[in-house]
C-alpha cells in the first residue's frame, strides 16, 4: 500500500503544474457586452457594487439582443432599476468562459 504513495504524489504534482500552465495560456479577448448604470450614476458620489452577469450557452454569439432573453439583462431591458453597475459580456460561439481571459479586457 505504501508503494503507491510516490506514484500518487507524482500524479498530483504533474496535475498541478499542468493546470497552472493552462491557466496562464488563456487568450486575452475583447467580448461585446451590455452595460447598465444606475439612474443617478453620473451625479451620485456614492460607490456602487459591480455585478458581472455571465450568461448560459444558449446566449452565445454576436447578437447582444440574445442577452436580454432572461436574467438581469432582461430585467434591465424591461425598465427595472438597480443600485449596482451591471456588465454582461457575450461569449462568442465556439468559445467558453473558462478557456479565455475575458475578465482582464472587460
């Protein structure tokens, strides 16, 4: 039983280094996005939290109107007001949130 430990440790070390190199190799991208600002954002001096709305797979593409089908973008489109800033990027077809560095450019 103890003879398995060195092999297990080697597998864990390789997995850790592989996952770190994959994370560092993410492409920087610039996604199209919707932005919502509170009603008095430009005149109000208080701070507002930022909400980043990440949609599901059915809203991928290059048509920002698809983001308004449900969720926060839907509510904003219907006139609902919030006391936070919302940014809703749109992931292009064939891409995934987890494989690209969309957050830095946003």
